[in-house]
C-alpha cells in the first residue's frame, strides 16, 4: 500500500483521521457484506430478518394448531352436555313411570310437566346437531308423540317389542 502524502495546507493529523475513518468504514462494510457470485448480501442484518421470519412462522403454526383443536373440541363438548342433560331428564321421568308405558297413551307428568317438554327439546337438538335417530321434535310435548319421543330417546326405558 502506497502512502499518500498530505496536500499542502492540510494538517497531518487531519489526514490521519480521514485515513483512519475510511479504513474503519471499509472494514465495517467488508464485515457486513458477504459476496455471493455477482451479488452481495448483508450478513449482520440477515440474522435479524431470518429470526423475525422464523418467529412469524412459529406464531402462525401455533395459531393454526390452536384453531384446529378448538374447533374440534367444541362439538364434542356440546354433545356430551346435551347427552348428560338428556340422561338426567330421562332419569327424572323414569322415577315416575318405570316402564315408560304412560297413562292412557300420554306420558306421566306427575312430578313435573316440564320434564317431558325438556326431553323433547333436548332430543330434538341432538337430532338436529348430531344426526341422532330419536323420534322427537320440539312439538312432541304431549300425547302419543311425546310418549314415542320418550321411548326412543331415553336409554333407561325398556325396549318395546310389538307382540304378534
């Protein structure tokens, strides 16, 4: 490397400062730049950008997984809650009518008239949401339709077979 003499009129300490500044700037640039083929990339900045990209990808993957598990767990919990409600209502009905025969073609409403209505509503909701095969609609709250609903929906009722 050739040493360049300072021009006349410029103090030598100024020249040394300029050379030192240019040298350190050149070293910083060469450290920060990595040559690849014809182009060059920034080494120091690429680490920060890659880290940010990895963090964004990790957050996206976690959000997708959480969304997947939440959408899969919701319907199962709803079905469990409806079946638990149905079982408690059927248990309340069977305490008054053990054989699920009813009286005069109508369900027994001795304990609470709302039990029959709630059984019909719960079983109709199970039909609507989960495709259960219960013979219940929200309007089957009285008469033989309500008794058929109770017989098909309540698992505590004995199975009826038709006599020949």
